[in-house]
């Protein structure tokens, strides 16, 4: 939520004007509030000509039939509208913010009226809006909204106030997004019926000598309008006597807070009065126009969006007529996440949870902004999804982000690294369509390697532009000791976004090689091919195959230059989870290999003493368990039982023979 400023002190003011103005009424004109329908079509000219031809034939036939019929001619009438039903639809589908929008609509209409007067008289500079809450003797509340804007004539009051969906602020030509007015749908005044049964408007048009107008609309759909004398001030006053249940919810203080929520940045001063005291609603400079210390700005962003922020930067978009601040949040985001933003249109709050304003794949950006050209929807709680200026806005926000990141890269590399480390998932997606982001990822993204945490750039620099990585923790643990001993650098890249980033770096970076490997592939580099096994070796391998058949494993001899290495386990295609969940079937070809270093003294003694088959199988079982733990694999329950039996057999044997 937007931060509420400290309340200004109360100021003593003269008693507000009386609720009922002094005027000499003229004969009133009554009517029903009506509905305007608009039909927009985009029919190709050829089809339109054909349709018009057929339509003309049908109309001619009907006219001929009517001329032969004595039936009275049809009477043309207007559609009627049930105001209560319309309000129900508006409150559920358009006024989604709830009944509080009536305060926003009154301020908006006042500011739009001032805009209209400025357009008619560019020299007019003293526009102002006031909200007066008057408490009656019976405890009732009446809200009076007044402005010194353009005002209304008698005919304008009938058209603008009594016709739903008619707006005097909708331009006849050009896009409505270029209109200087906030409102344009002709339904704003109806929001008053959400809290009141009757709306009274007294207005006097600026210039032209038009008489003042007294208009009263009722929730039953009727209205009266009449000219009045005795009103000398230009502008409009709107009177709403709140229903008792509405008065309990919308106290004077609540109305002031709502006014500040929506209108604190309005370009014209808005004054709130109650009990002969006044406060200024528009008492703040817009955030996007302030000069603030970065620490204070980040704290403000934290308060607005309720998430800590790492950095912030200003942005502008000429196409969208937008200006604002983009915050970079300090919590990691996935590229598919949604982020919410605070948006003002013509300095009136539209939404505190606006969606889809940030550049694609950049939900870590949180925006607070104002636009003079984007179009709000009918409820004025979001931007029109199809607004043609949104793509330009997103492009300008991303361009400013790239400039900001480049500046941090040069001047504050630690902060740039923090942003890259937290948001690498999103930055990787951005880099897929714009390789400019790769520079920051390569220079600042740290990964865990067998030689410690290093950035991609450090790995490329120290290891001849080559990066090898594994994608599982168990694979990394299997190669870690050997790679460290050999001075090799193998990275651990577990998440799918990081894996895609590695592939992208390999494709887009010139002279840099990125390769995904398995632990078996890496360890095989240090295994020399052995010749054909001897007769004793073959006997030992047959015993190993028999002993390890339940584990789907077989023995293989190998030669190595590492004298202390006794055995290794090559897991092959046997996935760890599948092995843990499997039963002892014993069928199928062996997937795992128990690699036995024939140069190790223990293995040599086992080969020489191969005649003692029972004890040889015990040691094969012990070596398998040792290799399993070395590979950071979790033994299954069955493997643990077989190992326990083997150890028992070893301790109960009276002699270990030649071993």
C-alpha cells in the first residue's frame, strides 16, 4: 500500500456554506435517466455495399406492406434503463474497489472540470477542489464536493448527468488516450448512488452568461433539472447525503484517507474540511519527481510493495507519456512469476496491484509510475489490456534497466553481483533474447565448483575458456575428490534455469566452451584400459558377478596411476532413486560396474588367493559397500542386509587364508 503521510495540522476556517444554497427556482423539468448505446463496426466496404443493397430491398418491401395496411405507423421510443440493476452491475463488474470509489469519482470530475476551464481559458490558473463533510443534527453525513471548473449549462446537465455512458469528455476524433481528461466513460457520477439515494448538483457555466443549473437525480431513475438564480460563482457543487449504513462506514476520517489514497498527487489543490477545520489532501510531491537519497528511496519501495529492495532507477516513456521509479526487489523471482505495480493516470491513482506493466521475463521489477497517455478501463482500476502504448512502455523500462545495470557493473560491481545472483533465473531468460545480459551473468554469477565458488568468468579465465559441469549433487560428490586432486574444475549446475543458461553461454560466447558431463565420463579419463584377464582374474570376476547379481553389478579390472585407489563404482544408467525403489529381481544385464584396481596390494592378494571362493566373496561384498559409500550412494535395505551377513561371515571364519 502507498505510504500515508503524516496528517497535516488542523486549521481553523470559517463555517462552511449552508447545505441549501439561496436561489430562486424556476419551473423544473423532469425525466427518466436514459442509456446511450454505441455500436462500432469494421465491415469491409464491399461487404457493406452488399449488405446495404439487401437492407434497402427489405426496407422497401416493408414500406410497401405498410402502405397497404391500415395499421397505425410504429412509434419510435428510447430504451429505458433500470438504475438499481445498473448499479448492481457496476458495483460487481466495474467498481471493483468497492463503494469508496465515489470519493475518487468526485475528485476526478472536479479536476476534469478545471481542465476543461483551462482549455477554454488558458489564462485560468487558480483551479481548486474541496471536499466538505457536514454533520447534521440527526448525525447524518453530507458530502459536498466543489470545484471552480468549467461548469454545466442546463442542456449539458440533461445530457451529461442524466444519460448513462454519455461523457462530455470523450473526444469526437482521435484516441481517447490523448484526451486531457481522466474520465471518459460517463458513469462516474453514478458511483454516488452506491452510498446515497439522491444526488444534487448545482452548477454554473464559465463565460457566456448561462444561468446556473439545479439538477437532482434519484436512485429510482428519475431526475429533475431547472435553471436557478442567485448563484454567482462559476463551477460545480455536488451534494451527497449518505445513507445511514454508508455513513457508519465512511466517516469523515475515512473519507479523508480515501481522498489521499487516490488524489494525493493531483495537479490541483484538493482541500478537505470537517467541523470547521481543514486539511490538504494534495500535500505531497509525486515520488517520481522527488530527489531522494537511495537508502530512503529503497525504504519507501519496501513500504509500498512490502518486499525489500536492492536498487532502484528512474525511467521515462515518451510514447506512453509515463514517468516513474522501477525498484529491483531483493527476493529471487522465477521468470513466470507475476509482479504488481502502482500506477497513476494523470496523477490519479488507478491501481496498487496493476499487472503486466513490466518487461517480459522481468517480474523482479516493481513499478510506481504516472502516465498521461495510457487508457484506464471503465472501472479505472487497471490499464486497458490492449493499450497500443504498453509495448513501448515496457521497452523503455527495460532499456533504462539495462543502462542501470551497466552503470552498476562499472561503478558498484558488488551490487551488480548481488542482483545477478538473486535474479539469474530471470536474467538468463532475458539473455536468451538479448545477449547484452550475458556480460553481467558471466562476470558476476557464482557457481559451486570442485575448486570452490567461482564466477563463470573466473572459470573461463583460469581453465582456457572451458567449463564442464554436472547436474546432480551425487554426480558432483563422485567427481569432487578426484577433480580436486587433479586440479580440475567441475561445476555443479542443478536447476533447470541454470542449465539453460549454461547452454546459452556456450552458444553465444565466442571462444568459450561449455560442456555437460557425467561422473562416469570424467572418472573414465583416469582409467587405463586393461588387457584380457588372467585365469585367476577371470575366476574372481565370475565370483563378483555371482555375488553382486542382486545389485545389478559386475566386476571389471582397470589400471591407474593412483596407487592408493582401490575401487570405484560406475553407476552406469542405474538412477539412484530407481535403485532405492527397486526389488531384487536379478534379471537383465548389469548396469553398474565395480571397478577394481589390479595394481592395489589388496586386489593383488585377492587375485592370488582366488581359490578360497567363500572368503573372496566376502571381500567383494565389502569392496562393493565401500565403493557405494565413496560414490555417495545410499545403500538399500537389501544391500545393507547382505553386507551385514558378509561381515558376520568374515568374523566367524577361523582364518582368512592367504588374504
